[in-house]
């Protein structure tokens, strides 16, 4: 069953964020991730407001977790530290 990353991000330093954007695709490619939605056109109706929103599909829950904890994504995540606020949730899809 598919699983999904739901990510909400507010970038504080767009120039520095480019380093994260250069590295993160390596992890997503390795785990065959498929981007379903990504952008800034969104309306937060409840909860904390973020600027960017991303929905990524993985083959299964374990693949999504493995991607997040991979060496490739860990390296990208370090580039995002202190320059962006993020909330990332992994959730199972529905049969």
C-alpha cells in the first residue's frame, strides 16, 4: 500500500535553501518517490501557516521512512537546518 510524505515548509533563506534542493532529489530518486503536489498556492484553514506544501508518494510506509532516514536525505536535511521551518508527516495510504 502506498504511503505519503506531507511536508509543510517556510524558507527563511532562499539562497541557502538551494543547497537543500540540490541534494534532496538524490534520496527521492533512490526510493522511487513521486511528487503529487508541490507549491505555494495554498490556503491554511487551521493550524500553523507554512509557505510551501509538498505531497510525495512512496510505494509503501517503510520506503518513506527509509528515505527520510537515508544518508542522502540526512545530508540534505543538514543543509535545511536553521534556514527553514518544516513539518513532515509520513502517513499510510488507503486501500
